[in-house]
């Protein structure tokens, strides 16, 4: 698709674009107390493809020199909406090369390209997240413009980085036993995940076949931790997801309290906060993913965090993410850790709103932390 001023074209990325995409990603740093470089080594294109059942990586190419001026991605996923499985999209990976950021047509052209893809795939809802501290992106995207899709604020999402050594204490709940799942446990695990997911909005629908065939790179059946009651019932479960093999975060710069903790590791140890790794180093962690807790049981959830930590001895911390209206949100807030927050938006290209699927208000949104 050509841009209106004919200097740029928009097209889907190919495997041959991986190297240039990687360089573009590593040019950007996130803002806030923790400035991060998010990269996707060794192959950026392949890494993007792991983010959904189908993924469109849109490129804006400068036809004067063949360079990539910007990228954006839309991952198509199967998720529960109002209790049924529907196609949903996650909009992410928006990057414009620094030397092109003042050129107007790139942003609307990229959104138009991804919007056409969403409509072609009959995606019911598209959502995205913006870091709370990214004021520039919020001002740019929250404002309604005729050439942009509508960004509707849905709610806040919090991720907490919890020290593995601190979290291990939660494995001492007498009424529950946490252990790594075996193949024979997966029927019960998937039943709990399905029951829990149908009560949420945007919870991804997963099957054992998808886990066994590697659809979710880095997760297999034995990456799940289960929590059983004394009666032998499965009370909670979740997967330990380490994605370092295909996407990474480097600590570029620290500020605020994070800088203090980085310089005084003994403080982190005493108070149970994650040890801050040196600036410019790879941040190693795993994410609690596809979690579910029967009846929103707080003790079972605590035991799950403890079980996950016990299986993560080689990692300094685990990330646990939760939407603000989740019943267990206060439980997460009560745990020690380094928090960072995002704002969740629904993104809609359709100007005509009649006849569209509406979200049931009584179902709470769940967004997979490992896929944000």
C-alpha cells in the first residue's frame, strides 16, 4: 500500500527484514524509573511470530533508499469474549525510526494498514497497552483524530516483579500442596483454566495440543505448577514462562528509588525486593502465565506464587501481572516487589458502531502478562 505522498509504502515484513527490524527496536528506550531496551534476538521476525496465532508486522518503507522508517504489529489470538471463543487482536511494537519521527504520513498510514488487516481477519476486539510513564505516547494516541483509530481507555494493569527468595515463603500454606504438573494432570489443569477463562474477558483459549506442539514458545505441559487441596482438588495453577530465548530486556538506566536499590543491594535483600541487575545487563526473569484460581482463593494463589518461586531458583524474580478489577488484585498489591503500571485501551477503526459485539460488564478482563 502506497502512502499519500508516494515516498513511503506499507507492507508486511518478511524474514529478510529481521536484521533491520532488530536495529530499529534497539534504538528505542522506555521511559520511567527503569529505562529498558526491549529487543528480540537472535531473529526479530521469528520472535514477533511467537506473539499470536497469526501476526502481522507492518513495515513503513522509504522507497527513496529502501530503509524501514517504522514498524507496528498486530497479533491475532483466540480468546474468551462473553464466555465464547472469538478472534481478538493485540496491537504492539510501534516504533518509528528517530530520523523519521517528524514526518506526518507514517503514523496514520501504518494504522490504516493494520486496521485493514484487522477488518479482513474479522477481529472482534483489538486492545493495546501504554506504559503509565510514557506520557508522549499517551498524548499522541489518546487524542481523537480523524485519521486515527479510536483509543478507548479500559482500565489499569499492574505488573509486579517479585523476588524469588521472598516469594518462596508462600509455599508454606498447610492446606495446599504446590508441585510441577505432569502430563496426567493436564486434563484437570486445562479444565480449571477453561472454567476460569470463560469468566474473564480476553483470557486466551489454550489446548494441550497447542502446548505440546510449541505454539507458545517456551511453555510445555511441565512448565505448569499446580496447587492441590488436602482433598486432592486442583485449586490453582499457572505456567512458568521464560521467554529469554527469543525476546529480551536490557536495563539501560535507573532512576528514583530503583537507582537507590541498584546501588544498595543489601537493602533489597533485607526487605525482600528483587536484586537490581547492573545497568546495560540482560534482565533475567520468568512470568506467571495462564494462571487460574478456583473461587479466587487467596491462599491458593499465595501457594501458587510460592510453588512458582520454588521452581525458579536460577532466576532472580518473577513477573506477575493483573488487571485492576481482578478479585485477587489486592493480594498482588500486598506482596513486596517492584511495580510498573500500564493503561489498557480498546482500539477501534470502525466509525460505524451499530451492530458490534459488546463486552459483558460482569466479566473481568484478563490480559496475559507474557504476551504484553
